């Protein structure tokens, strides 16, 4: 009798655990998450957000960061294939350097989702989840346009410098083309002068999106072509670059009553730039809600594994040199001092104590 009571007590104590296990989603397999770097908080958040979203859908994740090294990323993806990943989600360090390893993925029947950076030169990329990158550039340029009041007739004359992202990132061209769709008419009319003369994308790219390299370039211009001229605006494609450009400008005496800050754009709503916007230094940033991107990409993975066609809203824009990659584009939002609280705090993206 005592033994029976003990067994009943044991069964009763295990019941909550059984219920908890029953509530867990089934194990649907492993998904490889290959992110480019931990040097930017944006990519750290992306990776962790993807893990959480996939976990809710019943997937295990192998999350790896490549430290901006192509060989490291290739090796990490190869290891994911050895672990029988069902799907690879890849934000490429260099979008043109993964052909070999993704060919191997294709031979194994492993599907590949390009995450926010298009993977070029291979047929073995099945879909692409990103933001409307052309619109990112448009929003950055429109900030310059509105703050300098370039639509006034006749407009005043201003000096502008152009910075772009890394040449090996396919998004760089879309950001730049979007911005130039707004700025080029003003450059051609003479309302904007690019004093350095650098207006072609190939002349203004920033290897590996390096803030240090952008700062060095800005310092060189400030000590030469701008020695006796004022910088009125800087098209900066990314917050990590924006902050270093501002540091260069500060070193040249900008940010004082006699020499106000120029308009400086950005992207990714990184904390340092959000704080800079509050201090009225950086003018704006473009926010891409990576929580939304992570959730959407996780659902795309689940559709692929389940044999469903993922949601796609663009089948003409993103040609990777081999084929048009079916894509889903999310909407970016420009953030400045007027709306940063509503966009970044009220949405829960940041907590008040962080900013």
C-alpha cells in the first residue's frame, strides 16, 4: 500500500512537468544562422532575435558570427552542413564569396535564405528577406533635402560630401542609388556642391563599413578641400560611420555656435546615434525593425521546411548575377528628435534606461 501511495505521489509530482513538456513545440530540426560580425550591436540583436523566433516555432539554432572574415564564415557554414542543418540563414560578410559552400548546400538539398544582404553569384539562394534598401537611401537624402530646404526657390547653395557602405555588400548600391535619386538633381543644378569631386559610388565606398576608415577620409577632406570651406551635409549610410564622421567634424571645430553641425544621416538606430540625435549632433537615422525581420525570416524558414511557399512581395528587383531571388521587403522608418520616442521606446525596441 505504501509503495502504491509513493507511486501515486511521484506521478502527481511529475504531472506539471509532463504538462510543460506537452506545451513545448516539437523539435523540427536545426537551422544554421550565419551572421557577419559582433562588432555591430545590430547584428548581435539580429542573431538573438532569430534564435528566439525559431525557438518558438520548434527549431534549434546554430548561431555563429564570422567576425567580418570570409574564410571564417565559409568554415562556419560548412560545419552547419555537417550538423545536418535543414535551412541556412546567411547574412554574408562578402555577398560574392560564398558560391562554393552554397553549391555544397544545394547538393545536400539544404535551402538558403539570404538575410538582409543579397548573396550573389549562385543559384543556391532560395529567398531573400530584407528591408526596402532603395527607400533607406531615399529617406536619408530626404532628410538632407528638408533640413537644407533645397526645395526653396531659388535654393541656397550648400556643400555636401557622400559616403557609402562596403563595396562587397550588395545593399550598398541600393542605399546609394536611393539617396542619389533625390540628391543628384540638386548636384546637377548647382544647389549642392560635392567639393571633393567624389560623386561616383566606386569613389565613396567604405571597406567593411569601417567607422575608422570613414573618419580618416573625413579628416583628410577637412584638412584639404574644406580648409577654407564649410561642410553643410554628409550623406552617411550607417550609424557606425556617422559617429566617426561626427568625431572628425568635432576635431575640426564643428558643433560650436560659430560652426554648427552639418546635417549627418545614418542607419540602424544604434544607441550611440540615438543619443547623438538627442544631443542635436547626428540629424537622423533610418530604423529597420530587426525584430520584425527576424520574425518574418523565421516564418519563412518554417514555410520552407513545411513545404509551403514563403510570402514574397518582390520578384523583379534583386538579381544576384545568376537569377532573380524571390524577396520580401519590409519598410524602413526615418527617426529624428521629433519621433525617436514614439518609434524606438513606445514600440519596446529600447527601454528608457538604455537611452
